[in-house]
């Protein structure tokens, strides 16, 4: 084979080379690409942590404000009133309204803990460990309030179960 054909053959082999062969032939490229990827990854993690840190103060302030509202509300109602108000607060949350649902849940938990007991509120609730019964109960409970399938209602029902089972 002539030198010219040999060099063309080498080029063709090089073009068909897999990633491992290329990394062996050009280790600087592997180092550069890996370093760039890691730098980008660490920058994104740092940005996410910074944004979460900036918002944490707002989340904490909102949580404290909702707990104060729940405590004040609990002084003027019973546990059934707490559930009705928590459901009202969760009405406009939607599936992706995590902050809204969390605030409604915080309200429900604090209010249930501080309000006078409502007779029969905790009767007929399945244990949380009874998964299928819990799903059926939550579905029926929210359905009886015209909120069947709504995440906000299901979250309030879960809070009620936690409260009634002393968790």
C-alpha cells in the first residue's frame, strides 16, 4: 500500500473510531469536556442553592403568618370549622400550587391542634397504614364536599388522619 493510501486509510479509521479511541488519542479533549461539564453542573447547583436560600425566608415568614392565623381562628371555632376553613383556603391551589397547599395544610394542622374537639370528627377514619381503605376514604370524603380528586382536599384529609391518629 502506498504512503498516500496508508494515510487515507488511517484517516478513515480515525473517523470511525469510537469515543474511547478518541479519548485515548486526544486526552486533553476528554479533560476539557469533563471539566466544562463539572463546572456547569456546580454552577447550576450553586444557583439553585442561592435561589432556595433567598426564598427560604419568605417561606418561613408565610408559614409563621399562617400558623398565627390558624391559632386565632381556632379560638373562635371547633375542629370542624378548622377543616372547613382549610378546605376553603385550598380551593384555588390546583395540582401545582404546592405553596398554596402547604399553607392550607399548615393552617389545618395548627388549627386542629388548638381548636376544641368536634365530637365524631375522627370516627370512621381508616388507619393510614391501611392504604386501600385510606384511598377510598379520602376519595369519598372529598367527594362528599364536591372536591373529588382535588389534591388540596386530599392533603387536608391526610392532615385530618394524622391529627386523629395522634401523629
